C-alpha cells in the first residue's frame, strides 16, 4: 500500500491510498482486460510500464482504497475473473480432445507399422503380412490431420455459443461495475 499526496482546490494536500494488482495476460487479451478492469475502479499504474514476457504481458494496476462501493466492485471483479477462466477452459477444450484423438490414431498407425516391419524382417520374410499391416499404418499416419480438423471443428461449433454467452455476461458485469463508480 502506498500513500500519495494530492493538492485540493485550496492548496492543502489530501492523502490518497491505493491498492495494487498485477495481471499476467496474453498479449492479444491485454486491451480487453484493461477495459474491463477499469469498470471495477482499476487504472493502469503509470509508474510501471507494461512488460512483455513471451506471449504474455505483465500489467500493474492501482485503484483508490476508499471507493464507495468497493465490496460490490470486488464481487463483480471476481465474477468477471471466473467467467474469463471459463472462457479459457472452453477455448482449450476446442483442441484438447481433437489432439488426444489424433495422437491416438497416429499411435495405432505406428503400431501397425511396427508390425509391418517385424513381418518383413522375420525369417523368412512374410511379405503379404507386411503389405497388409502397412496399409492401416500409412492410413494411421495420414488420418490424424483430418481427424484433428474435424473434431476441432465439431467442438468449436458446440462451445462457441457458450463462449459468446460468457462474453455477454462479462459485458453486463462491466456495466454494473461502471454504474457503481
């Protein structure tokens, strides 16, 4: 906590104390976070510039500790943060199942290829078995790309309405917060 002095109209100094918050957000979401946190009384701390760390930005915020509706603003802020976590989980769910299924198909293809190699290196070589196992092996190496795209597309169609619903909820939360300032 820091206490800063500010001159009022008469020339006397009044004290303003701030509370501080540090955010680590993806660089493509930084502007959105800054806009939303302003509705809960936070402002970017001009004493500390935004720092980039890989694809993440470190943003330092401050707000007056003596806000009138601080309790309600804090409750709304926590609701906003929970909704953002839900959005990130939904975004990650678009690709996690697709990745898992594509990897499984690739591993099965690799197992068939191993069987094909063992068949050709057997003594005597079993060429017909090698060819028979090589067909699903190559399919198992080619199909994961298409399986990934298809599963991701289906999952995206399924979760997009929920993500949009969460964003609408966030906009309403920010409106409520803004009206309390």
